[in-house]
C-alpha cells in the first residue's frame, strides 16, 4: 500500500509544473530520503570540483588565464559528473564556461542526463566562452549530469544549471508569407496561430497511390444475376462493365453501394476496393476522434508515370465536406537515367526516383535553357494544375515541398537522401525560391501555407532555412524509434516530444514562425509535451504501409497514449475545429482553452469546456465530487490543481472557481480546501477509496492510508 501511495505521489510530482515540492505540501507522508536538499538555481559548480576531475591550470603549454576558482577540468579520460536535486520534473538550462583548442573545425561533445546522451559540436574557442548545452529535462529528485569522454578535449571552467526560460512562442506571425494569400488561407493561418502555444492539432497522413486494397466477400452470382455479400446484402451492378473470365464465365468489373465502388478481383473471384481511410477510421475507433489534419502527397501528378490517384478530390472533400485541414508533401521523382530521358516522355515508375541523382544539377534546375529547368517546369505545371483546382474550390493547403532536405546533416548536402537537397543548402534554397515564385507568380496560386522541414543536428542546420519571406511554418519529422532515441529505451514506441529540437527550430526562425511535427512515427505523449513545454502546432503520423504500421503498429504507437492525448482538451481534432475555420478572424473571437491535463489552468467558464477553437464539446457535469477543475471528471489533475491553489494562493491561474471549490471540498466537508482534499483524490486514483464514498472525514481517510 505504501508503495502505491509513493507511486501516486511521484506521478503527481511528474505532472506538477509549479515550483512547489509535493512533499512540502503533505509532510505527513513524505519519504525519508526526500530530505535530500533541493538544489538552489542558478547552480554553478567549478569544473575542477566535478567528480572525476583533476585540476588543470593550463592545457599543456597553452595558458588559459582568467579561470574561475582554482583552475579547470580537462576532458581527457574519465567522465566528469555532478548531481543536482530538483523538486519536480522540469526543464533546466545547462551552460558550460569552456574552451576547445584542439579542433579548428569544432569537436563533438557528449553530455548525459541520467545516462541519456546528447551531443553537440563545440566550436574552437581559445578563450573561456559560455557554451549552451541546451535545455534538458530533469526528473523529480536527484539527477546525474555527466560530460562523457568520447571525442573529449573540452576544458570546463564552470558548469551552470539554471531554470529554463522559454520565449513566448505566440509572438510567431499569424499572416502568410505570401502577401496576396486568399482570404481562406489567411483565415486558416489565423486559426492555426490561435491554437499555437496552447494546444496541438492532430494529423494523419493517408496512403498515396493505390490505397489499401481491401478484399470483401461480395460475389457475382450468375444464377440470380446479382452481386451479393455473405450477409445477403445486394449491390448495384454496373451493367456496362460486363466481361468474361478465362473459363468463359460472365462477371461484371464493378458494383457499388452508397459508400463506394467495388472492383472485381479475378484471382479471388470476389470484389475489392481501395481504402484511403484505414488510418483515419483506426483513430476514430481507438481514440474517439478523426484527426483535424489530413496529410496527402501530390507526387502522383507528375510528367513521368503520372496518374490521378484522387488526392485532389479527397483534399477538396476533407475541407469542403468535413471542415478539416489539408497538408501535402511532394515526393516528386526524377527519371533515374536523366541524361537519356526525353522531355515529356512517359517513364515507368520503376525507372524513376526521388533519391539523389548526380545526373541532375540543382543549380541548373533554376536556370532557363537547361534540361533540368525544362523538367522542373513540367513537374511544376502538373503540380500547379492540382493546386489550382484547390484554389478554385477555395481550399487552402499547407504545402510541404522539398522536405527533409538536410537529411542526416551537413550544409553541403552530404547527408541528403532526396535529390532536391543533394547539392547543398545554397542551391536548395534557390530551388525553393524558384518554386515559390513560379507558383505564386506565373500560376497565381495564393492558397498555399508554405511548410519547411528542418532538422537540428548541428548549429549549421539553420543554414537550410529558406527565410521568413518564403516560409510560414517550420517543422521536424520525428522518426526516433530506431535511431536518435533519447527516451532511455531501446525499442518500441518513443513518446519523446523532442523539446530540444522544438526549441532549436524556434531559435532558428527567431520565434517568428510556428513549429510543427510534420511527420512522425510515435506521437509524442501528452505528459512529455506539457512538462517539456514543447508546444508543437500539430503532429501528422505517417500511414501504415504493411511493413511499418506507423499508426496502428504497437511497435510505433501505444493505443492508450494516443487515446490519452487525442481525447484530451489539449488536442484539437476534426470534430473540434470551428465552423468558421475558413473565415476565422483572429484571436479576438477565440476563447482560450479552459483546461489542460497539467491542471495548470482552471475553468473560468463553468457551463461548458471550451476548446481553443471556439466550438464546444458537450457540457460536462459540473458537480462531480472532487472535480476541482470542473472538467466533468475526477482525475489526478484535480489533486494537482488543489495543491497548486494552496501553494500559490496569489496566482490567478491556480484559483479554484466557486463550483471547483465546492467540488474539491471532499474531506471534512465544509472546512474549505485543504491538502487532505488533494490526498483523498490521489487515494481514489490508486483505488483504495471510491468516489461514491465522498465526502469523507479526515479520520476515515487516515484509517485507509494506515
Ligand atoms: Ca574553474
């Protein structure tokens, strides 16, 4: 039982974001070892005082004057380590006053936070310099911070850990970079901005091309001349599609019901269909909602093997009939044998690729009169035709061309895996601008919100950013279940929210643009995003391809975590988008969210739980016992809020509403809000007490806890 209580307490601690120690609130149940003194921040330790350090006063013959303390540490063999103790999960800045005089080109250094490693390149510094080792997450209790000797040879004069300070991300612009953007595009941008920093939009990429082929048990019965399924349901036969199989039996290629058209499968002698909605239906079934954003790819409209896979039609349907948001990538291919390719010639898809192609010079692609330029213009023409259909239907699109350009890192394109980035950042940026000018200028397309993927492998990653005048939203593609894990696990879903990447991207664009997870395998968890304050605008999970089932595979996503996020008020889904999404006027007509699961904010509107969209979910029951935040449910968030309200009596955001205070007073009813009320709610969470037993006396509660 004690263990259960400890577990519940540590969980609360993980969710609490105020600067108050749980244990100080409920001293009666504090664990003994929490007597460890909490570190006071900013905390600075001399390099020479780190565990594993020896005292250096010069680097061999190189004098390093002006050090603090007795001298400094030099990372040459053992790891250099120190410990800090924090009251609860939170984000902290690590800064090293250091020097690095071995490698002119910079030297990779590795910091480990409780054993989880992060690397950064430290430039050549022959004078003591404050080196930013990033914002890291420390867990409640003692944390070990180490500098590992991998490449080493970094001198450390001091290390400072301080409370992380976050910029106000809502300062990002809320107007498209295209000054001639259509009214719908401007409205969508305004709406996205109204959400940014407060919640996350859910998104899902659809399968491209042929879709998921789904077999049915619909058969053509020659005797009755009908198409029927196993349950006896009848289907409408397309009489024009009559055919005869190799055994001389008559059949029809197509039959339909009010949902779709089915196509005859000669092998199985039954009917099948192409399903583009499998992932969307999965989310609805698993988490209760459809995603707000539908991702698709416009690669199939191309001059080589192009065909209409219905992407444009589905985009229009999603926006016009479902009131959703569309984003598209563009995996545009090149003919593999570009030298011998004849412009305009059809090429089998197997002879095409989006991979690097040394026969195709990116610098030429933007130069009139070159073969590369002629091909690019053809590809843009096919793309523009589809974008124009969207524009004619008043459909804006969040378009993400030339994505993942940096690849595995390097400004010269050496880490690139897509042709558009192979020749490095400089040529890439010209290519982007060419596309931008062509679409907005020549084709008059102003229904585009321009998305650019960026990575954050090094400080040079920002070199790939095309610029504020050509980009609306920057993003990151999160594939970290196999590589680049920082969650301490070795396999399975990685629910990391990549807050370090988030803050790098925000920094690259000087906080002028919003940032999103534009593709992902594992969806970041709600808890990680709220603790680490990684306020990504949206996520967009890649589709299930049979081999990698990014959304439904339990190696990529844990259905419970997905459900927790998607069904939370923090997440905005298709059903919660405002009716006026495409005529949205701005933040003024937007009602902020009233609840988040961190318990950070209280409900100010006691009749409905209002999402950031201005639409309303059904009004919750306001009178649930223990429901301090009046979200209609008794949860751990209520206990957290009660404790925060007690610990921060002057802070408006933690104040309970009248109804909340009435609900929260569950122990010794009538004595007002005390720590015992929070404790009772936690005890309910670990199922030692039932909500029906409320209210309860403090004697009864103490008896249960023992
Ligand atoms: Ca020192």
